[in-house]
């Protein structure tokens, strides 16, 4: 099904975005000119049709995708959020607010990465950027993330993503900040906070359920990190 057919089926030829009189097809053309791939436009409009999303909200979402493209971020994480939001029938305005916040978080994290690794031979990836944005969604604050970047030694970007994710999720488990930071910076200083440690919060949660104290969990985790060990050693 073509984009034109989807638009006509969804909104009709005369439907326009209130206040700006911008037709949906015009927004689609603008997105196309900014380099939003045809496949993504078709998928978005198909979601809009399936979920009876109004023309004004569709234009708003297309405008956000244009901004994402202009900022040179990947469109897929945003399209995934759109698909998830429409499937759960989230209020369109709330969905738009969430997408705008995510875009703002991407810009914030991108600035941190550029500052941290400017002139460095270490390269960060699109996945590093997305993982750090997700850590904000999990609960780490911007200030906490800024401090993590400023205090961390020169480590691979993926180690910072592991630290940020664990910081957010250990906070959800009500670990004290001092204990969390003690564990994470032991791993960062020893450069042993490898990707497998992104699941450390699950080990900590299981230990908590068995009645093991946060202090004891931290002691074991730090010992293993100093030895460049893995989560299996923590479990043992």
C-alpha cells in the first residue's frame, strides 16, 4: 500500500493540521526531503491507520522524526516507541511528549559523549548512545549521569553504559548511592566493568531476596571486579 493511499484512507484529502493548515501529505513530503526513509514513513502511517491516530497527532509525530533526522540520530528507537505507544493505546499527546523527551535525552547524552571522547581514540557507537538514553528512562538523573562521566577514568564508552544502567536499576532496588558508586567505580578504575556486568543488578536483586545485605553484595562484587572476574564468580 502506497503512502498516498494510506493517507487518503486515514485522513481524507482535506484533513489538515489545525493551526498551521499543514496537510499530512505535506508533512510526509517534508520528512522525505529530510531523509526519513520511505519504509519508516509507510510503517508510521500504517500504525496511524491501524490505531486511528488523528491527522494533527500524525503531523506532530512526523515533525519529531524530522528533528531526529536533522540531529543525525537513529530513527529506529523512536519508531519502536511509536509502535509501542500506539499498541498500548497511549494518549497521543502523552506519546508526543515522550518522544520529545527522548529526543532531548539523546541530545544531552550525545553532548556528554562528545565532550568525554573528543580527541580520544575511543569511539562510541549508536548502541552506546541508545543504552545511555535508556538508563535515564530507567531512573538515573541527568546530574548523576553528568557526574558519572566527569568522575570516570578513561574507559571504553560501553563501560560507562554498563555503569549507568546499573546505577539506575540498583537505585530501583533501593541500594544506597554510596554503595552503588563504590561498586561501579571499582569496576571502572580496574576497567573490568565488561558488558556482562550489565546484568549485575539481577544478581544483586536475587541476593537481596536471599537476605544478603547490600554491604556484603558490594564486598563480593568489588573483590571480583578487582580480579577482573565475572558474574559467575559473584554468584559463587
